[in-house]
C-alpha cells in the first residue's frame, strides 16, 4: 500500500474516533458504615460488586485511622473514589464544656434533644475547632483518601422534618422548639452581645431576632471554612452532607447556610419521606440546591428502603425510603433538575431489584 494511502486511512480512523460519542458516566456514590457485620474483607467484595453496578465512589463511616488506611486502599484498588465520612458536631464523651447549651440553659450532653445520641458540640468553641481540625488532618493525610466528608456540621433540628413531628411530639406550627434551640452558652451569648448589643438570653422569644439566627449560621460557616482550609492545604478535597435547600429547609431547621461554604462537593440528604413529599419534590428541591451551589457539584442523596415489600408497615421514615419502582423516577428527577450525580443511603439497603432498576434508569 502506498504511503499516501496509509496516511488517508490513518486520518479516517482518527476522524471516526473523534466523531464517536464520548461515554459519559453519571457519578454514583454509596454510603456505608463499618459495623459488626461490615469489615474490610466484606467491603472488598462489596466494592467489586458495586463497581459492577456503575458505582464511582464510596463514602465510608470509619473512625479508626488504621481501618481508613486499609479500606481506602481497597477502594482505590477497585478504581473507586474514596470519601472518608467523619462526624463533626454530634459526638459523645467529649469535655462537658464543649457541648452546646439550649435556650433552657441545658447542655446537650446531659439533656440531648429527641434521642440519646443527639449530643452536639458547640461549633463556636475554639477547643472544639482545634480538636476537630486535628482529627480531620489525620484523616486527610492518609494517601488513599480523596475527600474528607464532613457530616453533622449543624445544630440539632430546631424545626423537625414534617414526618418526624408526631413521632417526637413537636409541632412545627409553633415555630422553633426551645429544647432543641442552641447555642446559648456564655461564650456565644457574649460574642453575640459584642456584635449586636443584644443580650439574647434576656429576649422573650429569641426566634424573632433575625441576627441571632444568622449568628448561628455564621458559626457553622466559619467552622467549615477553617476545616476546609486545613484539609485543602494538605492537598485533599472536602465533601459535606447537608440538609435540603438551603433556604427552604437547611437554614431554618439546622442553621446550615451551606451555599456559603468553601467545599468541593455537596451531598444534600433529599430523603423525601422525611418531608412527607412525593418524588416530584425532588425536581424543585434539587433545582434550588444546584442554583445555590453554583459551580460546586451536587450529589442528590436518596434513601433506599431495603424491606420495600413491607414498607407500608413501617411508622418511622428511617425504615422507609425508595422502592425499586421509585428509584428510577428519583434518579431521573434529580439529574434533570441539575444534580451532577446521586448518592445512595445506604449501599446494603440496595436489593437486586434496586440495582436492576437503577441500571435501567441510567441507560
């Protein structure tokens, strides 16, 4: 064959390759904790299985550094992005003075709201900030950790999601729930007084003071920005679990003005059952989240119902979630509203029927 003919063939092959449609892969994340039933060896097998279902990244809850080193290396061996899931404000067995104080003057370690493990630290406390920054840096320095994923960067739910109000005996029509309204410690009250001249502990109804609500939002923003700066300085990224919105829910419920945070990925927990909403709700709430996030990717968090054939028998929304017949619509609504991808809570709630429905939806 003549040289010019070879050149023509090579050119045509190159043009065909360039004109072929690029395969785009929707980012799919799964969340999973390590517990008595889940260990590095079982996760190794699960990583391989999830990868086969199209999962691109895993968010694993694990507090032990050696375990994080082990599990993150196994995830990378399967070609999965690794987010080290680390709780922030909700922690037990910390110094008493580190805990937030509610409107009634009660510390959250001694009088937790709603459930026993709702023991929240005060994000404005300098000792809390220093302690958590050190913990996050220990995780960030692990070679196979891609993101440090922060969770519970919030105050307790001063207003509960609608489906939980009857369970915990609150009424959203009455506004903010005083026992879950934080933080009224000496330090926060003093800083707010210096900034505004308002002695918030002597205001009859603090929920009417706009500056006080904004003050708590600002404390979380300052906290996240400090953690993100430290993590970014060691070359790692930051992802965060947040409430939906932020304006429609997160700000007023848990003081998260998360569109102000300097992070790299958002995972809003769009659990429609908690809000007594159908799947159409995802269209509006994800649109709001994407607009609020700007250039930062939004991964729509979807809660899965494992025992989906008996879902109607459950009374608590945590036991509910998406059935296989719903997951396709939930994914479609999230992506069409602008989400960059989705996150499934949790990986082990996904049944074979869920995986099949997800794969069909992603086609």
